[in-house]
C-alpha cells in the first residue's frame, strides 16, 4: 500500500470517486488507515461502494461469482463487507443501501452503499 504524499491531519475530506475503490485494493484496512491518517480530526470520508448483499441467497451468488469476478474485473471482489470495515476505522454518520442499476438482478456488483463517515475529533 502506497502512502499519500500528504501530511497527517491535512485534509478536511476524502471522496472515493466511484464504486470499486475498496473492493479492488489488496489490503482494505491499510487503505482506510491511510484515509484516516491524512484526514484532520472531524474530517469526513464520502464513500460509494458495492458490498456483500444482506440477502442470503444473493450473497451466496456473490460468493460463487467472486471465484472468477476478480480475474475479469481488475481485482474487484464483490463479497466484501465494506461497511463493517469502514465502521471499524471511522464513525459512519449516514449510509444507505441500494441496488444499482435498480433492475440489475444478476450483477454481483449491484448491491451498493452510499454514505459519509467521520474521523473522531
């Protein structure tokens, strides 16, 4: 994991620009620790990620898809429980789950979360 070329506590906010940031890094806790390092106290992380489904059957489909999906889609893992990992490092202020696109019933990357997490002040 590369360190950002920024001082500790120097940013007011970080924005993950698209889904597939946390799903494709090898060490998610290290990536979030780097966001945490550069954010000032009270700074916010805005995230949009695809996640493991809360639906047990669909989560099983994601687990099966995850055997080949990373090889096809640049290392993307569709069954990560990203919200739990973010919540371990930051305080999640707001988070909503949704399916995107809404009619994507066979896409293992359809379950998404969108939210704001904050570094403790």
